[in-house]
């Protein structure tokens, strides 16, 4: 850990052989790796909850806890010395109706609300999106999926990946509609939507081999002078932790970090004395 991202190699992220030559990623055999989850995010909105009628809590939460952009964590993801993902500024959000007017086929959409995991979807046209929800890939109307949450277009967050043509993104999404339970290759809605747009197997469950090294870094940015870096073995794990931070909010993340550092200091003082 530390406040600087070490430049470990000159290898470009684009040179890592993690996708097929045509950027489409078929299910071509066993995936190597183990599931090592750093956070509670199996995307409760997408996978963990049983397929029951939506709880009343959702509508109430959106009214009582409107999205607070000031509490949104800022972060950067690095693969070695390459920036893979960056969310610095707190991007504006739109009502579902305004978002629908701006969306184009192939766009990635993110719906946000305080205290909830962000929900990602792929806009496929005709007022509809494809998304991973409660252990199933579904095709629904955008306004229904929003459930009253505000949203935004997030095509540029995964900045280092080259997007596939819009028609391929839409086809990737629609081809997966109906996939459910053990047939799913993604752990949450964000990984599914990002895979549709970029075709990279890093977003799939077990898409990267964990060999002990930790080439990924999640840099949490609190101010110009204050930041913290966490290390991970694969992009899947980074996304899980990033989404957990989104769910609890910036203030809670800072409090967790302060508590951890204080506890670590107390342990060191007890072990080595004053």
C-alpha cells in the first residue's frame, strides 16, 4: 500500500492477451482461477436476492435518500502503470426520462442511489436496456429498470479499453438475454455491461489467472493531498471493492480507512513498545 502507484513494468495493458483477436470472448472451456471476494458485493440488486416482488424499501429509499454526489467516492484503477478506469469529477445525473432522450444504442448506463450498489445496463434502442438483475440477464424498459433512480451515461469510465462498434455491443447484450444462475459468467451488473461494450474477458468470473502477483491497484482519492492505494490480483476483485465503496459512500470509506490505520498503529505500538 501507499500513496504512489509504482511503475512496475513497461508492458502496455493493451498487449495483455486477455481477449480474442476479434474482441469477442466465447465460452471456450474451463476458466482458471478461484473466487476471492474482497467485498460484500455479489451485487445484491442482481444476484443474491431471490426472484421476489421488489420490496417497498426501494421506492422509499430513493425518496428519503436522494443521491448525494458529494458523497460519491473518487477513484482510479491501474493495471501496472496503465490507467484502466478513472472517476475523478462527480458526474451529473439525469432523470430516467432525460437519460432516455440522450441514450444511443450501445451506451453504458449507470443508475445510482444513496446506500445502494450502482446498477449498470446496456441501452439497446427502442426505450429498452439489457442488464443483469437477480441472477438473470433481462431485457426491460429503461424507465422500469431505473426504479426512480437517477442515471448517467458512463461510456468513458473504462478509459483504456477500446469500445466495440455499437451494433456489436447491442448484439453481445441481446445474445445473453435469458442467461441465468449457473450459466452466468459475470458477478454483477457492471461487469456484464462492461463486457458487452469492450469484449474483455477480465470482466468475467475467473477471467484472469490469479498467480500471487497483484498487478491491479485501486487508488482512492479523497483530496489533492490525501489518497490511499489497495492492490488486487484481478480486475474482477477491483470492481467488487470499488462497488462496495460506491454503496457505502465516500464518508464511510474514509472512516473505515481511518479506523484501520489507527488499529494498525495501535498493534504496532503494542508489539514493539514506545
